[in-house]
C-alpha cells in the first residue's frame, strides 16, 4: 500500500511539474518573441535613420563647397552599419556590441556633418534640409525609445528564466539569457539638433 501511495504522490508531483512546465514554456516563448520583436523595432528605427542619410547627403552635396570628406565618412559609416545582420533569435552581447559600434560611427559622422552645417548659410536656409534634420531628430528620439523598450523586454525575460523554478525549465528546455543593448557612453541621449545649429 505504501508503495502505491508513494507512486501516486510521485505521479501527482510529476504531473504538476509537467503541467506547470507547459504553462511556463508557453509564457516564456511569448516573452522570447517579445524580445525578438523589440529588437526588430530597434533595427527598424535605425533603418529609418539610415534611409534619411542619402537625402541629407544629397541635399548637402548641392553646396559644392560643403566638406566632401565629411559626406564620404557619413556614407561609408551608413554602408557598414546597414551591412551588419543580427540574429534576433540568438542575440549575443558580441552581436549587439558590433551593431552598436557601427551605429555609433554613423552618429559620429552625422555629428560632424551637423557641426559643419552652421558654416553654410545657404544650406541652413534650405527648407528641405531643415525638414530632413527635424526628421533626423525625431528618429534619434525614436531610436532611444525603442532601445529602452528592448532592454525592458530583455530584463523581464531574463528574470523569468533565472528565477526558481524557471531556471530548471530554462536549462531543460534550452532557454538562454538575452543580451542587453549597451550603447557607448553618452549615446543614450539623442543629439540636441538645436544646440548644434545654435538656434
């Protein structure tokens, strides 16, 4: 009798472990997909910025005296940044660091371009260029929002797979921690375009 009772208890515990595991698995898959979706929004925001750059450069190029070296640096940094592919299903710190560094080079190039913009009154007066710069500022703000949302999704997911008993299921089912977006120091702040323009 004791053996049957012990087997019944073991069976109940096993069933509870499996049933809880199913609910935990489904919830964790949802969070994992949330991380991937948040990362896609980060990439989409950076892509929006990359899409603005050719128009900004083309407008600036119309002013023959504008620094060609600066424009070339921006174009090359954009090309490198858009060539980096990050696997959203397996986000590693190394991948995000490489992505962040490439985007940092774009930001640096844009910063140099905007810093020299003040020296060209005709370009400064160009309404199309002003609108492009305003759009760039809005995009930089959007990038910051999406990076923060991504990091929030990563934090929630990582806590779920590291807390007991979730860590047991995570090990059994192969869930790994996701990497946070860690931008370069100071890059969490969107550039203040008005300060750059002295307005």
